[in-house]
């Protein structure tokens, strides 16, 4: 990490109370990790991953997990601790954070998965896991009858709330109703108290305008290639399947295609960069809608 980058991060870090936990959110490549590391080094604490794909062990470089050097500079938790073929839910993550909180450590939670932060600060409905056969039934039904027809199968309260244009959300709601006999909205009404209410923590939400973030995304993917992302893909090739949970890592399918000789590297890089930009846009939309009360940090301060 560049010296100037860390100096700027330390200046921002000094504005935080060392006795209270910190939540740091923002889109990919916006500089969140630099602030988290500065906070941990200056004030103490454990840097806790809140990125749903960085939990997997088999894509370290491609998912931009902290380097081994950074991990040696401060305690890190929930990075690369899950096998690539193991499903990992927001409930799994929240239970792991609860264990860390019970240890008494000051938590510095950082990442780009908005649902993790919402579960942490608002609570999470304890819905039983969906049996695989019901998940398969739902996928087959979606392919057969389409999204609107699946929405029509939901209970009225859930159907009135759900994003009808989001297949993953509709599928999840259908699975919950099918497997538990109770609608998703009813389960959410039974949500227990949050593990870390927002007013008990300090927040930092990185605002990253498109024209500022895009060059960073492009440069970061090039750096990933230079530091071994292709070799990482080669190591993943024997066990590769697009259905694995870890295979959702942006750029994984493209790099696997490169090592198989199915796609030239420039085309893979261009495709992965486009996908990352689209992902960052979705992150910004989520943050704008769900984190209006968070303190804003302009990442240009860390550039």
C-alpha cells in the first residue's frame, strides 16, 4: 500500500473514537481497506471482513483480499476462512461476528456487501435453511413460468414489498414460503434485535463517483494479473465449476477461460472490468438507498 495512501488514511482515522466499533462500507476499489488498516494500527481493533466473496479461501488475489503483509500489520478476521465449495450465508457471517463481539475485541467491520451491514445493524430474521431439492424446484419453476408468475405465487404481504425485477429476491421469497409455509414478510417481522445497532457504532461510507472509480477498477484488475491472478486461476482449474459459491468472484469465469485457451487475456480483462463497474454501480445504489444516515467519506482523500 502506497505511503501517501496510508498517511491520508491515518489522518482520517484520527477523527474516530478508539473506544467504539467502526463500520466502513463502500464500492469495490474505493479505498476502504486503507482506512480500516489505519484505524487498527493507530487505535487497535480487529478488521472484520464484510465482503461476501472475500470469505472464500481459493480466490485471494482476484477478490482483492488484504495482502499477507497487511494481515501481519493488524489482526484480521473472516477473510478466506471458507472452502470454495461451501455455501456461506449472511446468517453464517452474522454468527461469526457475534463470536468476535463476545471476545471483547473492538470491531472494525469493512466491506462492500450491503446486506451484511443491514443484518448487523438492523437484525436478521432466523429463517431455516432451504432444502436443496426445494431450491432446485424453484429454479426449474422460474425457467418454466417466469418471474411474474412466481411473484403471483407469493403471499400478499411479501409480494407487495419485494423487488419484482430481482430474480434472486423473488426466488428467495418463493423458497422461504415453499419450505416453511410462512411468507418472507412474516419472518422478517420476527427479526430479533440487531447485534450492533447503528447508534452504537461509528460509520464511514465511501462515496465514489463513477469518473473517479472507473480508472481505479481498470488499474486494479491489471495489477491482479501482474501479481498472479492467472496463476490463481490455474490452481483453481482442477476443481472449477461455475456452480460453486466461490465462482461468483468477478473475473473468475473469464480467467478460467483464459487458462483453458478459450479466451484471450485482453478480452477477459475487458469483460471483468465491465462486470466490476456494473457491480460497483449496484453497490452505490444499495448504499444510497439503505445508508442515508452514515457519515460520508470522499475516497479522493486517499488517492
